[in-house]
C-alpha cells in the first residue's frame, strides 16, 4: 500500500496595489488591479478563493517606492507601470474580508523595523479577534532604502542587525500575546468584573533594543499569537525562520535550487528543539494554465505584451539594490566585468534554464521579470502544471505554493477552473477545509483545536495558563500581584505602568546561568591568554634571543589569523563548547618551549610551541567572543564582557606576582628561575579541564527565558564564503589598524623584555 500523498497548501499571493509582480498589466482589459482601493473587489476575490478552498490570501507589502533604477530616488519608471506603487496597507481590509467569508485565512506582511512591537501586537490582536482567528503575520525586516529615508533614517539598518532586532521584537510580542493575560482572565473574572485584574500582568521587558513594561492592551484573541509566516532567504533570515516561523515562503527557479534552503531550515529548526515537519514551506510560483499547453503559452505571450519593461527594471532595482540604468541597452550582463558580481550571478542563474543564444541585456532581464517577477513560472495544461507541482513537492520537499497572478482575478479564475480539479483528481488537494470556520492555524496544520502555538515553538514558553498565579516560566516572590497589593493598601502603585509585577526572574539553575558561564569563560581566559601574556612578556626570562622572540610571535599571530578564519568549520563539527576547549590546548606547549629555552637554551621547541599556540589561540579568541556575545541576556552583555575580561587581566597580574614571588631573593642579573615556567605550565594545562565545565548553548538558562542559539548549520563552504565577505566588508577593514596596533605593541614589548 502506497503512503498517502501530501495534501498541498495553496495560497493566493496578492498585493493591494495596481500591480504586484506584473508591472503594466493593469492595461490588460480583464485586469482589475486598478480596483485595488475598492473593498468590494477584494471581498469578491476572497469569496471566489474560499469557494475553491484556498488556504489563504497572502498579502505582500512594502513601505517605500522602487526608486533605485535611473536613480537615486527616482520614481519615474515606477509610477507609470504601477509597479507596487501606489500601495495600501492590507491589514485594515482584513476585517471586511473576514465579514464575507467563513474559513479562508489572511496573511499580512508587516515590518519589525519601523513600528514598535507594542503597537504591532495590538493591531494583530485586534484583527485576529475581528476575523475570528484567521489572520497570519508575514514577518519582514524591510529592504528598501526609500522606506528607511521616510522613517527618518539616512539608510537602512544593516541587514543582520535588522534580524537581531527582529528576534527581540518577536520575544516582546510573544510576552504580550501569550503571557500578559491569563487564559481565564475574562472567563473566570470575579462577579461584577469584566476581567480578573490578577489575571493581567505587566511583562516588564528590558532588552537591548526595546523596553516594554506592558501589559498588553488587548484581551487574548482566538489564536493569541497570529499564525507566523516568514520569507527570509539569507543566512540570518533562514535562522530567524527556523526559530520563529510556522510557514516559510521561498522563491526559486527550480525545485533542485530550493531544496538546500528547505533542508537548511528544517535542520536548524531541529537544532532549536522544534519539530522540523511542523514548519510548512510554500514556494512562490506563477501558474498560467489553460486547456492545452499551446493555449497556455499563447495566454502567457498575450499577457506579457501588456507588460512595462521600465517598471520591471524598477522592481529589479528595488529587489537587488543595483541600478541597471547605468549600463548600455545591448550589454550582456553575463560577460560584463563592470556589472556587480551579484547581478552577473543572478543573470547566469536565469540563463542556465533559458534557450541557448539568448542575449541577457536589459531588455531580456525586463521580459524575464514582467510576469511573476523573480519566481518560477509554470505554463501549460492542467496535466503539465500538476505534474510540475508534484515534482516540486517531491524534489524540493515543499508543502504547498503561493500562486502569484499575471492578471487579477483572471489568473486565479483559470487556476480554479482548470488546475484545482486536476489536483483533486490526483488526491493532493482537499475538497473542504480541515476545520470549516476554524482559525488559520487550525487549517494550515489540519488539526482541529490547534489554534495556539505548538509546544515546541519558542513563543509557547510564555503562555499564562488558567489557574496559574503567574506564567510557569517565571518565579514568584509572593502570591499577590502588584495590582492586588496596591488595592489592599487602598491605592494603586504610584506609577502603574512601571510598577513591579509579581515576577522577579526565571528559575534558572545557578550552574546553568549566564553568570556561571561567564565565570567559567573567565577562568579559561585567565588560564590561557591571561597567563600567556605574563609569560610571553618575560622573553623566556632573559634567555630568549630577540630573533627568537620575533619568530615565535610571527608564528603565533599569523597562525592565529588562519585558524580563526577556519574555526567556524570546527564549530559546525563539534559545537562551540568543544571548540573553546580545543582553543585552550596550545598554550601549555608554548610554556614548555619557553621553559626548555630558559633552562637548556633549546630553540626549536619554542617555535613548535608558538605554532601550536597560534593555531589554538585563533580558535580560542573566536569561540570565547561568540560565547560572550551570545550567552548573556542583552541587558547583561556589558557586565558579562567586563567580568570575563577581568579574568584575563587577572591572569597577567597573577603571572607577574608568581614571577616576583619566585625570584624575590635572587639579587643577580640574568634569567628568571625556571620554576616560574613550571607554574605557568601547570596553570595553563588546567585550561581544557576548566572548559569542560562550560554549558552547551542548549543547556544555558537565561534570566529572560530566551534560548541561546549558537550553532552553524549551513555548509562549511557557505560559511567560509560568508566569512570571506565579512573580512572584506568596510566595517571590518576599518578596524584592522586597531588590531595591527595592538599586535605590534605586544610584539615590541615582548622583544624589549628579551634584550
């Protein structure tokens, strides 16, 4: 008996603008894109899609115009084509669409970069209530400079920094949605009260980017947290998706190209303690379907004739950040040395699946993007299209599709008429909603009653369940809440919005806490580079020749750079804890080399020890920095860094004290006692054993309850490629003089001590 076929998720991909991924198509006689600002247009579309049992309408959105092409800040190519301009905020239309439908869901794009999480949480709670739990949030961090300028910035926030902000942003919204109101705060309210004041609490979030006292201003909605979509494809975006998303939107020209991203996201989700198969992955496609392949191709050619090439190039400029208007009309971007590498790579990628002999100039690029944008296109009969969709499911391991449109509503009408019956005949698309009238989460997951975040989702730990005095992840310092204590004193707290709640900290075990791990990291720092600094500055106690000091330092510092560069491969293989332990292992052999030079005049062992020290030291510096930045709560990072670095200075102080103590009675000039180096060898040999006491990231218990995510799941080559890009970035290059100054100073001092 063959296994049951995967049931496809099918969404309509839309935008409340004259055009979405179809610049200029508003001119097509049957297109109704110009009615984007008419609510009846959207209501009719929602009813039509619900009758066909589409899972959801997925609304894209942007916060600025596409003004890079022929720019800067030039909207002249964008406006005539209606290329996602003008555009309305889709969130406000959802209650009206929900009022004329029963089961279809609505995914709405909203950015974490330009709106406070407190306000965002309120908006989605409101719409989730008015739609009876049928709203999802497509989380984006925004990508247009035009949006940044209009929100008061000179340019965008740096890419990975936007995702660091977004991680904390989501934690704030989880606390508001899941942990500010107890499940029974309204249903179990005292007689005569709308809600139980002891069932509403402040969240008192204090982080690196946000300080939000709470409480949430809305009572819980049917889903509490809206169903979470995400569409990031960068390394930071995929990590964010694997952490937070319940459904992920991916673009790609072929299933073989999409599969690595799918595998990476599922692997990271498993690493983070989530069920990889619980994350639904949908691919973006444009489908042009008709009775036969020939008619479908004719339809595509007809629709493409209405497209606006300038509008397509404007979209490309916004998506890529590159202005193709600077290049000649006949230049082939595959072979154009002056074109940015990213553009050449993208064009070569398109060309690999296109007819031979095509010249990839601006005209070809525009025609490629006019319908469906940068996504895959499937054109053909119901059989042809269904075959290709099933191939995508098998090869890419996707769970469904976001169908964009060439023309609205005609593209969706063709899908409903021709494709949906074929998919049902093959047993891969449902006849009715899994939970008619249910929430978006219930229907996406296909499970009645699954309206809340799954137990493995990071937001679920904040849930405040019925009957609990405070949420389970928190520890009380008294059974009475701040609100109740205030009433008993016949007054409310002086400042209700800053009053302390009945919560102090999470129930972290001391040996899992960030303070404990800071201490262990500090001890490793004390035993390894701390003692090394005191030891190396002795110049082998007056015996080491200047050329030997310089040679050893050259070996150490050069190999340190090399090993640091390749150390992520080790993190990927054995994890950050054992990478740190490896990093402590090379210091004692160097101390042994200095001992033999001090006592016997041996030189080769100094160089051998210096090489081992350089290899391990580069790994050590990388690992300890990663731990110091990732383990502590955002508000404790400064304390963590200070505490950790104090140990290194302490190692140098103790090393000097050891030297002084063992040589205090020696009144003659010359070498220090070799006993100094024996003590240094013993101390540095303890480094790996101290490292064994460090917690793995998954075992750390932060006071803010946020899990520590410190793992590398992408391929080694991809990691090295990303690191190479970082090494040549402007921000890194600017700090090289500071690094050089620090290394030069140490080398000079060490050489001087040997004279």
